[in-house]
């Protein structure tokens, strides 16, 4: 989700009824548990009984000038293997919402180094093939598929990309064949349609709805009713009544987790820094107004959360309610 606007100082504090987490040790999930760790931007690591699912893992977080008002669309792509290996564990499945660089650019390395199954759009398929990923390792989906991974169910949801104040977005377009040369810059990675996913753990495990951009198809969400909703924070008001429509469509989830509100050109080793074009206070207020029973959890990079998005691992700093 890209805004294309000049950025300045960090945003203000979040709403007084919002649970937040300070910097914490990188917890290791225990056996027999489900845990969640935010990888920044819209990314998640989900661990289920020693198995790992990744969503939009963007770990390298290289600079493009986006957050200092000097955005360069010809920025060279980069991946840092050491940073990536420190965060991802041994993923079995990697879910990709769309093909912009802050969602896909670390996926080629992850795919080739782990052998994980990659699930994404046709455009994601063609880009990954151009990067040298085995085509047989990539599952193309459109929305509506329900995939069974032996106790972990992944429902694919047709979704939409965020809109800027001009009702457009960076690098639109789709691919129907691999590009002639491997992509070299961020502009070589078109959006290629956008997906959301609902991951459900069998038995008493939670269901988590995962978004990679702040727009959606109301009709595509009908009947999902997730326990947890990881919702992208919008940078503009271009989408009509985004928060109330989305929460109503999802059945007013018990837990709402705002994502894609951070400066994704700062390392994950530092505390999250707000993208000042994102009004996190306003987003939280809208959630509480539209769905008063929902608990809002503002995530931290280094915190491991349990299946109810409460802290799951021993940490250096305790979460607090402001």
C-alpha cells in the first residue's frame, strides 16, 4: 500500500483505549501453540505447532526516499539474506497479497532458500518465475479458493488495492507472462491485482483475516467472521466509509490489529515509527465507534502474540493500555 506523498514527523499517540506493546525480545513459539508476530508493513509470521505460515514478508526494508519526500521509482531491488533468515523460521507456506515491492521483493529469496509453497496472483507467479523460482512451487489463485494444509485452512479472498488522494495507486497493471528480464527496480513490480487471506487453525485455533492494502470487496467478505482482523490503515479517505463497512462485512471481529501504518524503510530491530500520512488515532476511534466490542491491538515488531493477540512470550517490556 503506497501513498506517494511527502512524509514528515511521526504521527501522534494512539487512542486511549488501545492496547499497545513496547519493544520486546524475539519470542520463540512453544510447541502446541498458535502465535503471531508482526513483520512490519502488512507482514505476519504465524506459527502453528511448529509449522510456519508467512504473509507478505518484507524484511529487507530498503530505502526508496518514500518517507523523506524524495521517492525514486527507479530504486534498485535488494534482499538481505541475513536479515530475512533471522525473521522467517522454516516457512511451509508464503501468502502474497500483491506484487508491489514492499510485499514481494523478499519472496524470491525465501522461496528459493526454503522451498516453501507460494500462494499469490498470476502476476506474482510470473514475477517469481522471472526471479528464478520453480514454477511448480507457486500456486496461482484468484479468490474463492479454500486450501487445506493438514490442519491449517487458507481461504483466498478477492480484494482491492488502496487509493491515494487522486484515486490512483503506484504501478498498476497485471502480467500474463514472465517479463523478458528479471525485475531490477521497484517500478518493475506491478500491483497485479490484490488478495486477502483468512487463515484458520483446526480445533480450538483462531481464524485470522490478513489484508495487504486498504480497500476491499464487501461481497467477497460475506460469511468470513474472523476472530482476528489484521486491517491495513488507509492514508486517505478515497474509499467510502472504509472502516465501518469493512468491520460490518467481517462481522465485527473480536480483535482488530492495524497494520501498514509504519515507516517500512526503518529496520525491524528498531521500534515501529509511524507513517505520518496514516492517522492511527482516527482509525482506532472509527473501529471503536463501528464495533464497540472489538479490542484494538497496535502491534510491535519484536513481540510474539498468542492466539488472542495477547503477549505470548517473556519480554523486556510489558504491554500497556493507554
